[in-house]
């Protein structure tokens, strides 16, 4: 983000000139900066398409509601015209009050997972009484069959790239049908992206804040929690290679049950399918971006291209899926 663009943006929010700034860690989509300015510390985001001003309107409405309920989320600031976003020819921007806390890329202990589970359970209970219809929704959000169809169409348009990943695409195609969820699951208000990096932690091991409500939507609890557990319990590296920690799953689920609204029996049963399904869905999304190279960020110090980074991510999701399926007896009993 160019300094002149940033300075103009801060003027719109009456925040004064930036004294110092640095990129914020953890994000794979938006450009996110920590900025220390005359009126305090803020987080500035430039939204990446397809997210737009409707995304900010939704997250502002939700976070305002949660703040009134005493739930820890970062306040979204208003511009000098009273809008929660600023939009010009360079893009759509959002500015939030900075909330101190430590971001962890993964849940490191069962106690951490249990605390996160309790926080999400409380969130779901609060969302039951939040009367608001989201304005923005990602196309085919949590629709794995649609992602597979898109993957096949995308690969067909780039045969030179496709030949490199034919085997991996076929694995996803064969595994997916056995994990699809029943279509009649109850639809509820969900956060949509409860990955480990969206929790901020205080010095006592408590949750200082939950962030990133850009995927707030109406959806199914099993998909919501499966995606959370995919992030909390999946390990990318280590002596065992990519693997799934069932001890963190048990702790996170037990913590969630202490505070969450009741689930219907069919929802619990669906969670046994949704958990492996989320590894397949994310793997397919990474593989699509292997072809398109436009959605997920990439690390140029570790990978030659965005395609290479996304391909490595896709393979890792497949390995995590395999590990999870090999050990089904260790975790399916939790949801009965």
C-alpha cells in the first residue's frame, strides 16, 4: 500500500499521519497493515476481490452487535462521512481499532483448543439472536461439489498445467462423494472462518479477540466446526509429516459443548463427514488457485511462483485427509 494512499485514507478517518507501520501476519487474502498514528494504533485492510463494501457493512453490523453483548471483537471505525468503509479508484478499505494480543498459527495445547471451543460456543449462542441478513456471500461458499466442478473446468482450460496434477485431481474426485453432507441440514448463523490465526490471545491464555468476520453467513454448524478443527488440529510439518491431532479435537469439541447451543442428532452425525470433507474442499480451492494464481497469497522466499505455493498447499491438505481417514476410530466416537 503506497504511503500517499495510506495518508489520504487516514485523513478520511481523522486519524492523523502514520508514525510507523508494518505488515500484519497471518492473512492469505487481504493486504493488512498495523499502523501507529496520532489517534492510536489501528489495523488497515485493503480488501481483495471478490470481497467488497458489502463485506464491511456485514462485519460492521455483526461486530457492533457482539461488542454490545460483551464479546471480544475489534471495533470497525467510521469515516468522516459515517461509513464503515472507504472506497476509491484504488479499492475498498476498512480500518479497525487495534486489539493487543498474540496470534498463534495453530492451537498448541489441549487447553488452548478447549478455550477456543468455549469461545466459539458462546459466539454461536449469541448469533442465534442476531437478526440480520448478510448482504455479501462468497459464491459456492462451503459447496464442495461446486468446487470440484470448477476445478475440472479450470483444468480443462489449461492442459499444460493440468498434466502436472492429474493424479492429485483424480484423488480429490474419487474421495469427495463419500464425504458429502445431507442437503437438509439446519441453516444457522456462522462465522465462516474459525481458523486458529483468527484468535488473539492474552497473557493469561484467554481469548483477547476473535477477528475476521468477512465470511459471516447462514450455513451448517458441521461445516463451520469441521473447518475450525481442520485448522486447530491439522499439523503441516513435524517428525510425522502432515498429521491430525485427535487430542486437540477432543479438547476443542468438549470446550465447545460447554457453551454452544444444542445440535440436532443429524448435525452431529454429519460432523463425521464434514471433518474430512473440509480438507478436500480446501485442497481443491488451493488447486484451483494453482491454475488461476489470483486468490491466495504466496511466499516468494519459499516458492518460485504462486502456483508452486498453492500446489504445495493442495498436496498437504490431501496428506492431512489421508491421515484423518486412517485414524477414523480415534475421533468419530466423539460426536455420538
